[in-house]
């Protein structure tokens, strides 16, 4: 299967959340943890403890009628600073290349890097604040860089087996995606939603959806969805199957607006 940061003073200001990727939790993590873009949703905050995290690696190797080599590496970490809050961090890198039939040269078809760091803080049993600084680059999509300062305040709810969050918010964005009318500074509104379900003691299903819209341009928006099924092999080793889909309305001519991938990988918890 395919595996597949001009900052300004405004970007330093915290403004209200949206969307990407990627989200560790200011509360106790229900094992087994997910990898890639989201960590399990809101639960009852745990007492402060040390750093925890997970790393997932997936590889795709194809030969014969199709020649493709790909790798994806995803990392998520969390360190509580109180009973109700935690510092979060995450990173994801995807690379893939292929050799078209009859060609001696390989072509890069995926080269995506994104990372974020932030704070998540729970208020009472139902509310959560998210602050996050994100960076992304994707030469294949001609996005030279995108830096976002996100802030959001929303609701969390659920049971011991299933938890969910819905967080509307705002983002200040500085980017260069080689679209003349869109490079520079944007203010976007959007939302972030996630869900985690403990299917069995060994298997966990998680998903997140994010959406963002430029407040001044109805034609500038993007959407991301991610779903993961993670199973424990041992206490620290797990198997993960994930499906990711994204759509960005404004990209340079010739760049496909939508992108999707399915990945199987091994996850290590620490």
C-alpha cells in the first residue's frame, strides 16, 4: 500500500484554532495510542507524569508493472504540566518516488513535511482550549511553506470507551503556495473534530476532521480527514492501518486539489 514553516509579528499572536493535523491530548492517553495526525481524544485528565509518545513507520515497495518506493514516518509526543494541561508535539514526513515505464529516471511523487507544537488545557468536564503553532511544506503541491498560529476553544464529551471533541477556532497564516493572489497573510476560520473508540482492549479506532476557510475569499479553503485502526502486538509495539484524505481549493495550475493515501505501518510507544 502507498505510503505516502516570511513569519510576521501577527503569526506570533495566538488566535482561535482550526484544522491540521494533528493533535495530542492534555489528558491521559488510552492505550494503544494512535500515530500520525491525532492522539486519542479528550478523557479525564491524569495527574502529571513524564513524557510519552509514539512513532509509526510505514514502507511501500512495488516493482514489476508498477515501480514505486515510499516511506512515511509519523511522531507524536505529550508532556503534562498539570492535572489539566499538557504540551503537545507532532511531526510527519512522507516521501515516495516512481520510475515510469520505459524511463531510466525516478520521479518524486510525494515529499510532504509537517510539524506542530502547542498546549492543550481542559476546563471542567466539558471544555478544552487548544493553542498550536504549525508548519508545513510540500514541493510537489508547490507549497513552499505554510506557518499557522492556531487557537480554539471547544467542547469534549464521551465515556470510558469513546471520547470526542469539537473545537471551532481561528488561524493566522503566513504562506507561499505559488498562487499570486494568495501568497502572504491570511486569516482563516474553521473547526477541528476528533473521535477515539476503544473497540477492544487491544484495538483502537480514531479519526479527525479539520476544515479551514479564508474569511475574505470564499474560494480559498481546505479540508483534511484521517482515520486509523491500531492494534497492540505487545505493550509497546502495535500495527496500524490508516486512511488520509485532503482537499485544498487554491493551488497552482496543474496541481491536483485532492490527495489520499492508505498506509500500513508499525507503531512503537514510549
